[in-house]
């Protein structure tokens, strides 16, 4: 048996799903086989889940056994554990009113097992083997019950961060004289000019001095004028060192390495983004790609663009309903996995998940406050991880008659501009 497992939670979750399989569709819950560490429970849950996904709305023991009859090994485990009796018992024992509590307990045990699997000892937080110290046991149980899954993950992550800060950084005596090492600073720019890598366009790099690590740029425009496509052009410019020049009618190469880049999409799915990338890199009209109607030479250019995309230097993540934690988790994961240094986030707006996340800790915030917090978070992440972040916003209806173009034209919150290094 796995160290971190709550038998009561397992019984209640399986029993409630068996009685009420529509819970599987409830957006507040996210079920996975790895939530059940024992083979028998995984098999029972998997049968119920897959039956429901095929359209069976009322789960019965004969239906479960018929499903497993096509899978002899799983059926053998089911029979050895008297699966029919088990389902009868859990069906009769559970109460739907307690499901939410036991679901959260189940997910917390999954969280602990996953941390344990990578070698972490969590006895300081929750010692499931403790039978000799009932007072400590009750204190830990109360602590686990009174903190959400996300809070527990943060507590564990903060322990890791404390070790990292202690061993890998030095925050003592950071103040220095303004003149310290000043002549080396002066000469440094002879070898390393203070420019970031190029963005896409003839004039933008003169204005921005390129995409600079540790900074956030915001591009604002009206609805449906091509903000996403402009951002894709920049993402491809960061991620690849080759593209087709439609004026010169040849593939041109940039004199630099490809830079791992993350594109977080909140509206278009990964296929739509990939198709726009193909169009940009190959110089082929996206409609030709979409309808498979190429003129001479275009198909070969699209195939070559496809080969570039397979370099895995441009990562697409589609997060339609996002929170601040989702954005940071995506960044951390892709920084660690692919070495991402350039991030495109399309685009700053509110979502149900972020409104729920922020309102749960701070009451009474207006949407403009939420948008400001989102832009502030992005700017902080750029500095924390020393990555470049490019994002965008919509303009409000006043832009059409405006004589002065400034932050007052930003839709939702003019304070968004406060956190941008360039806009």
C-alpha cells in the first residue's frame, strides 16, 4: 500500500461517482486514475469513468463486469477483490453531501504521493505512519483539512525555495557603491551591446532596443486588427533563425541561435496557433494552408516551415480559463523543461478562474483591479525568472476619436500600463 492514502476518501469518491456518475462532468472536479494508488481501485474507477464517457448514465454492477470482461487481467483483479460486493457496500455507505470533503482529501493524498515519488520526505507536514503520537497526528490532520490543495502545494514549494535561497543566493550585503566596478561596466558594452534579440518589423527594434530579458512589453490595439498575429510573428522571430522572405523570394537566415519561446494562448487552440506560425515562416497565405490550395512552390515552403516547427523551440500552451498560478506554473514548467527565455502571453484579460482566485483572498475588487494585478504578476515573473514577456491589451471605444494615445485608451484598466517597461 502506498504511504499516502486515505481509505475513507477512496471509498467515498468511488461510491459517490458510482451512484452519481455525472460528477465526472462537474468542472469543479478533476479525476485521474493516479488518484487511486491500488490496482483494484484504479480498475473500478476506470471502468465507471469509461462507461460514463461512452454514454452510460446509470452505472450498474453488470455494466462494470461486462466492460471488464473484455479485459481479462483487470477482471481477475476485480474478482479477486470481490468487486461486486465492494460496489454494493460503497454504494450504500456514501453520502453525496460529504463528497466535496473526501474529494479534496483524495487529491491531497495524490499531491503528497507525487512529491514523495520525487524523493521528498513530508513527515514534517503529514506523517501518515504516525501511530504513537495521537496529539501530533490530530494537529496534522486538522492542518491538512484547513488548507486547500493549492495552499499545501505552496507550503511545500516554499520549503524548496527556502533551501534554494539559502544555498544558491546571497541577500546579505547587497548594497554597493555606485562606482564599484564602474570601468568594467563601461567596457562591457563594447563586447555585449545593451540590446535584446530582434523583434519582427523594420522599426520596432529602434524603439524597443530589442526584446530584453527581465522586461515586459505591452502592445495595444483595437479588436480584430491582428494583435495575435503580430505576437506570433515576434514569437517565431525569437524561436527560429530562418524564415522565407517574400520580397527576395528566398529563405533567409539570422545570424544567431534559436531561442526557446513559450506562446500562451487564451483563445485560439494549439492547431490555430501552429497554422499561423506556418503561414508566417513560409510566407504562404494561411487560407492556402487551411484549404490545401497551394500555388507553385508554396507547398514545399510550408513543409520546410513544418520542419522548423519540429525543432521544439516554440512551445504552445492553450489555457482558455487561467489563474495567476496557472501562468506561473506554465512558465516554471517550460523554463525547466525547454529552457524558455521568451514568453508571449496573448492577452491581458479577466477569466472566471482568475476572478475566483483573487476574490477568494481579496474581497470587493473591481475588474480593473484584477487586470492590474495580472499585469503586475507578469512583470514580477519577468524579473524573477529573467525572461522577456510580450503581451497585449485591447483598446476601449475612445481610441477612434482620440487625439492623444496614452494609457487612458486601454480597455478595462489604464493602470495596466504602470507595470510595462514599454508599451
